[in-house]
């Protein structure tokens, strides 16, 4: 476990160029919007398509700009500087807010003539009126956001609903390479999710996709519990997905304080609803009376029977009293965090490695793996209830690893020995994060005293594969961060992080085969497994346990206030 910056294999800080244009062209003499788009009959047709949109109302407009204007916009975006921004939700190169570009600035006027013309057109009463009429969203203010987003290979944006403040209509204008047609094999599509009508939470998988076709506009009304969408990972190499994206805003309400208060719950919904998606800590654990030392003696060794049982699958180096003492000291020194590399006995590790990552290893079978959502919180497959001798070797080994080993009283006593925590209840499962698909996002937990114990498996059998995982560029790492108490709290904490040594409250755990991570996750800590990219060397498997524990003062009160 390290707190360090992700530098190996990191992409450049400026956005990949979308073009190789040399000098800016003179300003466009007229509006860049294709005049046909605003014709009354076209608007009526567009409204009909918008109202019929599934899974929620949306519209796609081809050739939204004239061909010349669209090419010019594409060229100008290619000259903008973009910074790589990455969180639990996204990985994208993004420019500053183009709404702040000064048209009176001669340099801006010369270099961004087409972009400024497009901004004026989007801000115009005619275009705004078309959006109002088609979407039925009500009056829109003159405040319009606009920025350029560039998704290079591996770039993505996970499921969310865009509900923040006064955002009313979300729009995207695709301005990628006009001479290189975008296909499904390139990824980067806008994905739309159906929501469960009872919970208003999105299903685990998208049900509609919109390709980022050059000179196309897509837009939809922003609505809590409805407008769930994502940007599919970009698979193409050297072919960035380039778009202009922003929001039309609702007219401000007279009482600004009341409007802010009304918006606040929707801001928190994305992350706070995650707690309801996690099974409760319902399985009791009992470690009393199993230590060789006197009751309450923290450093009492495991019994010989415990050591013998654990020695059937755990690396013996971790079972000596001296090393368990060191692990406890490290756990205390690192504020409840310790990472144990090569935790498994070598023969057990090799057997699991062969089952998981052998050539031609099977994809997860529906009867043995259950899809877990909702997509705005998580997506992965969990080893399910399917049983029987016909199950593949991998499924049999994973079930044994969970039910006979990790869930055993001996392993629970080992964790207590290392952490000195009074463990009370447990939740455990085997997860599989499929590359090019799966993740969890950071959200607030309802468990004030939780200990996460995670045994991770990825294919890092060569140095190149190990370097890929360590770089962070293919995802799959687990990250903990402290959330801030600033009113909006949980969302703000998840919005920015860095995997570096200097940033307090951030702990990054690389994906590595056979690593056991133990993290004391108090009420301040949020966690997530970063989206596993298609370029990852393998899926990420893990056995994920969460223990509840009693605080020392709780034990004292329970024992009569000593």
C-alpha cells in the first residue's frame, strides 16, 4: 500500500490534438448553425423524436453546424490546452470553461473565431427557444456552460444524472475528426440507462447508445432519478473522442436560498444512496475464547490449531508471532492500513492463478455470477449461489477460498491478532471486475466502525503486466479518501483526488496478485475500485470482507465502566 503519485505510463498533461492545423482562419461571417435545424417543420419533427426517446426523452441532431463551420471548430479545439482530470467517475482531458473566453480579446478572436461564433449561436434566443420547445423544459436562462472534452484511449465517464444546482438541459456537440468515421469498435458512445421505477436508481447496464458522430448534437433534460448516462470507454488508439459539452440552466428562482436548499439533496443523492446498495453486516463472528493467552491479552498468539489451519493456504511468513507483531505495529503507524504482498502460500497461489488467467479462461457464467448495480454506484459480477460438480474449477476454488478459508474463525482470529480490534459482524463476497466494464464509486457509508479486508487477484505474471497495474492507467486499483465536511460534503470529496504521497487522507492500493489489504475505514473514509479499462492485462478478482468492530470505550462500558 502506497501513497504516491501515478507517474509510470501516465499520458501527457495536455489534451491529444484533434487536428494539425497551422494557422487560424478568418472569422466565420455568419452563424455556424445549419439554418435547416431551426426550421419550424424540423423543430416539430425533432420534438416528436425527443418525446419518443428511450429510456428517457432525448434527441440527436445530425449536421447541427454547416460543414465548413464544423471543420473549423474541430481545428480550433485541437489547439486548446486541456488538463488530464481523473476521479472515481471519469478520466478525461478538459479545457477551462469556454463561456469565459473574451470575444474582445484579439488573440481569442483570432484563434477561437469558430468556437466563439458557436458559443454565440448556442446562446442565441433562436437556438435556446428551439431547445425549450423541443424539450418542454420551461424557460431557460441566458447562462450557458461550454467546455471541450477530449477522451483519449481509456477515457471514460461513469453513470451519473448531471443533477447539480440549476442545470436543466445537458447538451453535447461532437467535433471529432471529420475524415475518420467513428464506429462501435472505437467505443466512446453516449450510454443511456433505464431507471427502476420503484427506486429511481439506474439498472446495472445501459440500454441505449449514441455514437459520437462528427457534427452531431445530443441533448436531454436533466432530471433526478431519470437522466442517468455515461460515456463508454474509448477503445481506439490515436483517435480521440472530441466534444463540446455544457448545460442550459433554469431561470433562477426568486428565493436563492430556497433554490439552493432544494438542490442540495439531489447533489448528495449520487453518493449517499450507495449505502442502501450494500448488504448489511449480518453475519456474526465469534473470536472469544480462542486465544492461547489470558482473556483480553492483546498480543496473545494464535493457537497451534489456528496456525496449522491457516498454514494450509497462507504464506507461513505471516504466521510467526514476530511478523504478526510487526504487522500490528505497521497498522497502528499507518492509521489502520496495512498491505500484505504475496499473502498466499505459493502452491495455492499458482493453482488460483492458473484457474483465473489461463489462456482461454471462461467468461463469467450467468448461473454462477450475479450482476451487481446500480450503475451510478457500482457495476461488477459477484460469485452467486450456483452450485454443483459441473461448476468450472475456478468457481469451485473461489467458493472454497471464501467459505472454508477467508470466512473461517481462524482467519477472523488472525485479523484480530493483527489489528487488535474486537470484531463483531462480517460481510463477505467474491467479486469480479470485468475489464472494459466494471467499477465501484466513492460514496458515504452508514458503518461508523468498519474494517475492510480485501484479497486481490490480477494477472501480473510479467513485468510489463505488473507495470500496467502499478501505473494506474488501466484502473483496477483501490483508493480510500477522506471526505470533507463542507455542506455538500460527500460529492466534493469524491470529485478530486490524487494518488500521491503529499495529499493527506488518500491511500492507494495497487492491484497485485495475492495482496491482502487491511484498512480501518472510519466514518470519514470513502473507498472505490477504479474502473478497469479494456487495456488491463486481466479482470480483477477479489475476496472482499468488511468487519464491524467495537471501539475500546464501548468494550469498557459493556464491562461495567472499567
